[in-house]
């Protein structure tokens, strides 16, 4: 779908932590669970860790001076993302995943993967659209996309 919003995708930097925290403060308990597989409010320390890199690479989505999306991929290829509730269904989640796949290819990862819940239609839809193999059981969905790491 065409995206009219002037959004900017870039690697997260340390200075972004407060805006990442603001993004997380707008999320429902369910959204937080889907992102972290646990129910908890993000702390300042955790927001700082997300933007700090190290064992992971984080992409943020900017709209004006706000951060409205975030996606993180770890060295084992697992990734997770979130989009601000007011800006969903505009293709931002799909674009974040496409860009995380590009990061994984540059880093020569052998595959990328995600875990989610069976009722997370948007995430499963993104996975199917982008060619992931989706394995569903009653309490979890696993998405895997093999990359060429040789
Ligand atoms: N009902 C029906 N379809 C929906 C939908 C809804 N509520 N929300 C999204 N979709 C569809 C879109 O139409 C699109 O399909 P299409 O390309 O066939 O039109 C697909 O799902 C992806 O939509 P997109 O706009 O790219 O994603 P998004 O920006 O809305 O973000 C999530 C998707 C999953 C990141 C967002 O819903 C979110 O932040 N959820 C909470 C956290 C989460 O679940 N993270 C994933 C952890 S792995």
C-alpha cells in the first residue's frame, strides 16, 4: 500500500532512548507481550539497551520528531518489532522486516526467525508475504526465512 507519511527508517542511536521509551509507553499490555513475550513496562535501562547495539541491531522509524516504530534483530537471526498503534496498517511493519532481512544478509546470517502468538494476524501476514516458512501450533507460531550465508 502507498504510504503518504514522511517516515524515515534508520539505525537506532544512543540519543534515541527517550523517544523509544515514549513509543513503548503508548503500547497496550498485549502489544508489550507480543514484543517481549512478557508483561512489563519498559524501564529506562531497557530502552537504553535497545538503542545501544552490541548483540543486536535496531532500526527505528521516525515521523517528525517522534519514533513510531522499532525493530530489533539479534545475532541468532531472531527479530521482533513494534509499530505505534496510531500508525498500523500502513505498511511500516512490513518495511521494518524487509530492512531487518537486509541487515541479516549484510551480516551473513544463515536465516532470520520470529516467534509470535497464533492470533497475531498482522505478524503472520508479514511473514507469509515475505516468504517465511510458517510453523503453527496451538500456542505459538514460528516463522523462518533461510538466507544464503556462504
Ligand atoms: N486487521 C487485519 N489486517 C491487518 C491488521 C488488522 N488489525 N493489521 C495489519 N494487518 C495486515 C495489513 O493489511 C498487512 O497485510 P497486507 O500487506 O496484505 O495489506 C499486514 O497485516 C502487515 O501490515 P503492516 O502495515 O505492514 O504492519 P503494521 O505496521 O501494522 O505492524 C505489527 C505490524 C505486528 C508490527 C503491529 O501490529 C504491532 O506493533 N503489533 C504489536 C507488537 C507485535 O505483535 N510485534 C511482533 C512481534 S514478532
